[in-house]
């Protein structure tokens, strides 16, 4: 958010657009399965990112086209509701 004259404004995002989600959870396979369940038939790309030093948590990048703010926020909510996913950025 930008602060203009003491007021916070939402960033302007032109939809549709490519969006990158960082998804962190327990186990790459579990995270990827949750992503596939949430996004369904939508086209997406998953790339591995990092693992925690103990190997308990793994992060992946999810890149996909989002068509609206509502759809983008629904992806955040639905991924965050999955048991194997700890954080969605």
C-alpha cells in the first residue's frame, strides 16, 4: 500500500495478470497436491523454492493468471485453509 497524504491506498492491479504466490508448508508433495486441488483446471506453474534448515518446511512458487481481485484473494484463502499449508504470501 502506498501512503499518500496520510491515507493508505490500495495498489492498482490490472486484471487479468500473472501472479506469484509463495506457498510454505510441510512437504513438497503435500503442498503441490493442495495447490492442484485448490486451483483445479486453471493453468499454473510450480517451481521449488527453499526448505527450512531442518527440512520440516518447504516453499514453492505458484505462478498463475488471476482474473480479478476476488479470484486472487480466494486463492489465498483456499490455500491457507489446507492442512498441509502453513503460510501463503
